[in-house]
C-alpha cells in the first residue's frame, strides 16, 4: 500500500536521525523542523537542508503530521511527555527501544494520556526475510523444535568513537529488540507464545578493545582496563539466552558485539567465523527455525538478513535444508527493513493499515530484556568472554554447524569473515 505524503518534526539530530531522514525522505516525507537543544548542532541541521528549532511549541506551531523521536533512549520518556503536552493527538514514532527501564512509570503515564497513535521503530518486525522464513514454516506444516536468532557484528569502532553504551541492559540493549521481533512474528503466525519459557542458559560478556589511543573511552568511567591504549567495557561484548517454551520448543537468542559468530550456517558463513574489530561493515544476522514436517522429515529454514556478499544493500536470502542438506537457496529477498517499516508506519498514521509495532509490544520486549540482563549479570563470572553461554551450549552449536551440508554445485559465499584465532 502506498502511503500518502506527510510532514514530520524530528527530535534529535544524531546518527539514527540521519538514517530516519534518508529513509523518510525517500518515501516522500518532508521534515518541517528538527528540535535540537544543543545549539552547536544547529549549523549541522541547516547544513542538511533542515530547519532547527529549540522549543517543542515552535515545532508544534508548524503542525507536522507526525513526530519522530531520535534522541538517546534515556530521553525517550521525557521527549514523549513534551510532545504530548503540546500536541496530545499527534502521531509519534519512537526509535527502539521504547525507553529506559527506569523510565517506565513516566512513559506509561504519558501513554495513558496521549490520544494519538504511537509506533515504535522496530524495523525487523517488518522484515521480508522474517516473513519468508515463517511462510516456509507454515507452508510445510512444520512444528518448530528450535528457534535461533543471531545478530552479530563488531561494535569496537563504534564504542571507541563514543557511540552509545547501555549500562542497564548491557549487550542485550543493542540488538535485543531485533531478536525478540523475529520470535514474536513466528508466535503471531502460529498462535503461540515463543517469547517466554524456562531459562536453561544465559550469559552477558565483557569486551576488550585495542587501539584506543585518543578515544573518549580510554580512561573514562566506563573503562575497566586501565592500560593506556586499551579499553575494557563491562557487559557490552555480547549476550545470550536459551530457554524452553511450555510447548517444548528450544529458543536461543544470541548477539555478539565482539564479532564472534555463534551459529555459522552456509552458504553465507563458514564455521568458526569472526568479524574483526577493524571491520565495521560486516554483519551476520540470521533467523533459523528447525522443525518437523507431518511426514517426520526434519527441516531447517534459515533466513539471512542483509548485508550479504554478492547482493545489494537491502537484499537478504533464504536457505531451506532437509535433514541438514541444502535443498533450496532463494536470493535475493528484497528486504530494506527500515523502508519497509516506515512505509507501514506511514500507512498506519494515514489510517490505511494496522500499527506495525505498538507500544505494548515494545514494553513487553523491554521487560524481557531487563529480566534477562539482570539474570545474566548475576551469573557467576567464571566463563570466557570469547564464548557466550556454557561450554556445553557452545559445543552443541558447533556440532549443529557441522551438520549443515551444501551440495558441490552450491558455492559457499564468504562475507569477509575471518577464521577465529586459536
């Protein structure tokens, strides 16, 4: 469905705001004002061809069709409160996660009063790759026995450049809502809840960064490694939770911000792969559902999110395995998740479609992440920061990876990943 042309007022002008601007402009949205309380950023706003303002009332007077919150997460609740105070019926888009867990009372209070639609920008809830995995699961009548979602990259250069550190959720705070979005979509399709269960294994790791000379982090309050040129960050290296749902399905959610690939699956990731700190481009993101067909044949449906080697940005892929042997490789799957989600968001704002990610869903995700982060931080710290989860969990991952077979006529595409060092 094509969204009508709209105008917006944006709050904040950091990295995510620029991403929003590019995506929304491509959908015909015109930004009438950017609220930026830091006067030093006003020139940058003007340089982007936009109009900076310092007051919410000034932006409200321009009567934007919706507001776009792109501030740091810790400001979301306060910003929504300000918007609701001057435009109580205005549609609002909030970047994920919806807020800090400590701000829940304030946010809920505003949500109760606000009369306009609110959409959380969880772009993976609109992913075509996610939809393709679920479509194959449903079409084949598979009963899921295991669900794996992995979102891995090396965030070292981002950290050293002063990008956001999440002291509350740790590594769960970066890709956590993406992990949950894929699992929630499967649950929606099957009418089951795959987001809760008995936790079997949980872990959150630290990260050690090198080449930190000149970084704002070196010697900062965040730095746990006091050696010059090195930075250690507590609970920011990766996060993992494995649990079993009441129906008996195993769910494993994994994100490494140190570049340690947990579930390498051909044809896009060789075994024992690692993304190095110097590589700020490569990502490894998958949604895998293992299940049994009515005839008893085991299937593994694996969706690969972009970016992928040999494909354009915004293109993913799908691999269908039967008894661990590749039976079908579908590529490309057009999947610019940000544009897809904004298109659905604009349709909702214009009254042309349902809310693609309402606050209630975002609040549940935040509650789960807080619970998992709290539990992981309380676990004994005797494991390696090179392995997420217990050693037996990691061994099971390795055995599963070794089971995947690709026929000789289907080449393994290597996405710039390097074999892990001993």
